């Protein structure tokens, strides 16, 4: 088990104010939804002082049969048990590289566990401690909606010249759609490479499901204009676009966004520069374009971590990404002044559903011989999703 101490943030850390807009997701009863359903079984009480010891005993009892993955946005109380931490795709690949582990406990959200199931071997069972840990962005692109949108492109006569590029933060069904239709997957780290490949294959790109990552990469990395990008709204006939707008577009952006990164505003950037003279502002590419252009740097989750780690001692950074990660960076690098870009709380509410009670319950269940909350992807969906993922892996740097 990786040992992590619960260091308090340094004295310069300012705790964001509670946000009345922070809504808890994950209460739906539709099992096909990324939000999932409430977990079965009796959870230990959150106040149980023995939770850490109980989880530790269960993990030790399972030994090499279990491999625990912890996403960067997870709570510290959960991350302390992770055998490896990282972003979603890195974690899925790490699981695939541990065939001796029969159980993969994924402390993340549903689409991440799906990716792990796609990439791991048949004997490995992927477990999500809380089935209600979903992703609001992934929910914004349902497979029926995407297939209807593709039919619209066919009717306009541009489907054959359009290449779908799907962000890793999507359901297995959308990844499979991408594989069947000559497309590829991208991460926030390699979106530029994936888009360059796509434009070599076709005239335009259908980018799913995060409009901001697609727009920022196309405009700030590939040199396209904002006018080259249109937003397809699945709730409107024809996506709310005319046939001419669809034909003229280079980037057809799905109307989706991250509920965490989408809340940062240009005013946040202006305010932090006024509060902290000389501050460096770094934001995730899922932020809105008007925020990204005001930042000093843009980086994926891994990119933000590496940038902060390499920064000069004494430098000041305002970070526009999920709050658990920013607080952890402030603790890990006390020689730097690290602040949250917003003044109010910006946790990923669904990621935070994986807490110590759920983790302990899942680990104890496995130790007692009960497989709980297994995430499985049907073989056909897994095949075509893997086709799309393999296209990405074949790209330079994949």
C-alpha cells in the first residue's frame, strides 16, 4: 500500500467558500446512466474511527489479488490506499499491466471503470466502490443522441468526410460508436495529436463530448478560428444548426462540458491576479476558451502536476481544476504559494462519492469472497471501443 500522510495545507492556503451551486449528482435510478444507482449493502458509518484500520486489514488480506487505482481528484482518505494514482487512461493502462491482480478497485467514476474493463483481461474483475460515482459530462452524450446526430450528418451529406474524435471522458458506448465510424479517442494530453490525425483522414471533426477541450485544442493548438467551430445541441432539431453551417464547419463540437471546469470564469482570473501579484495562472483545457486565453498556461491533470512540481521555489500559482487535487498540490509543495482559481468550492461531486465507507465496504466484501459493484462492458461494445483506443495508441506518443 502506498503510504500517504494527511498533511494540512500550508499556512498560505485559503479554503474556498462553500458554493450553493454545488449539486450532488448520482441519485438517479437509471442503471444505463453514468450516474448509476445507490450501492447495495450496509456501509460502515462515516464516523467509524476504525475505518482506516479495517480497510488496511482488508487490503492486506487480499494481497496481490487486488490492485487499487486512485484518480487525482479523489479524496485523500481514499488516495492513501491507492497502489497508483493518475488520470483515467493512465490508470486503466496500469490495471492492464497487472494481470496477476484478479480485482481492480477503481476509485474514480463509472466511465473510467469501463475503460479498465475494456483494457484488462477476462479473469480480472473491475469494481467501483459506489455505482453512483458517475460523470455529468459523459451523461451529456447518450448513444441514442449521438447516433441521431450522425444521421443528421448523413442527411446533410457530410458523414463520410467527418471523423469522430471522442474524449476519454465518455461512456463505452460512445467510444464504440467512434470505433465503428473510423474515429479515435483522445485524452486532454494528446488531443492535439488526435485532431491532427483526424484532419488527415477527413475534412472535419465531430468532437465528443466536451466542447471546451475541442475548441481550445482546435483554436489554440491547430490555429483554427472560432468561426471554424460550431456547437451541436442534441436537444434541438438538426443540432440547432443549418445544413450550411454543418458543411462549412471544421469542428462540430458536442454541447457538453465539465461541471467543475466549466464554472471558472475570466473574472476569476482577473480577481486572482489582483489578489496575488505575479501569480501564474494554469488551467485545465476543459475550461472555457475565454478563461484559457487569459491563463499563463494550460495543462492536463498530469501536465498541471508536472508544471507545479518543476516550478521555482517561492513562485505563486492559481490552479483552475478540481479542488481535491489543488489542495493536495498545496500540501506537497509548501515552498510554493498554490491557490485555487475560484473563491468557492469546486469539488467534483460525483468523484467525491467514493469515500472511505464505500471503499472499506468494497474491500471487506472482496476479502470475504463477495464480488460487489462489478463493472462490465458487453463484448461487442468493448471490441469497437478497443478499436478506437488502439487507433489513439498507434498515434505518435500514444
